[in-house]
């Protein structure tokens, strides 16, 4: 299999797996698998943020939440430590899932290891590609998920979450966040988090 074919096949298999998500989101009135939409949106942001993203970064962007619905949040205590345990378990799970896909299509171990390192956020604060992936993830959260949590979270909690989100982002990522077309309520909460 040629290298371009290998990449296309890996993306196809990742999308196929995320397409099994039983949870859906309406787009233009039609239901779509949530994780498939999220992964594609993060991938698209990575391509906007970096002129020539590496193949490893693109694969990680598409697979960093691979089959997320299989480990639901309620399996862990509904506490801050429980949340972090869940996130760590998810990262390891996503990395293992993508390793299988990449092995099946013939990627070498060093490529697989790099994709997994990006997914588990290994030393991400000191890794330029890790920072890009984090920016893309945060931008998709702000753009598509924040609105859905507003009625569920108290305002103070929302502002604190947005402060933490912004702290994870690069200056370039924050610049893009400031330019997002958000609802007036989301935009106001984001402004409060920035101050």
C-alpha cells in the first residue's frame, strides 16, 4: 500500500469506528454520529492552525477521541479526581484503539508511538504539535459544545471551566477563540473568563 493510500485507509477506518457512535448530533436537520463530527472538526482546525501539519498530527487529531462513548463518564466518581481518572482512562483507550488501526494498515512503530504520544498528551505543554492539538480541541469545544452545557452548569462553574480552557491554549489559539461566532451568552461568559 502506498503511503498516501495508507493514510487515506487509516482515516477511513478511524471514521468508520467513530461512525458507530450511538449518540447523534443534528446538522442541517439530519442526525450524525457525535464522535465522528467532533473528530472531523478537530482535524479541520488542525489544518487551519498549521500550514503543513505532520501526518502523525493529522492522525492524532482524527483519532484522539476514538470510540469515546465506550467509556462513559458515569463509570467514575462524579468528583474532580474522578473526572481526571476518566480522562486518563480515555486517553489510554484512544491510544490503544488507534494503535490497532495503524498497525493493520502498515504504519511503522515510530509513527504509531508518535500518534499515541500526542493522544495521551505526553509532555504536551512542551510539544508544539501537542499544543496545536490542544488548541484545536478547545476551539471545537467552544464552537460546538459549550452552548449545550450552559443550562446544565452554574454560571460560576462555566466561567471557571472557560478560564481553565483558555489557560491551556496558545496565544494563537486564544486569538482564534476570540474570533469564533458564539451565541451572545457564550461570548459574554468567554469575555468574563478572559478578564
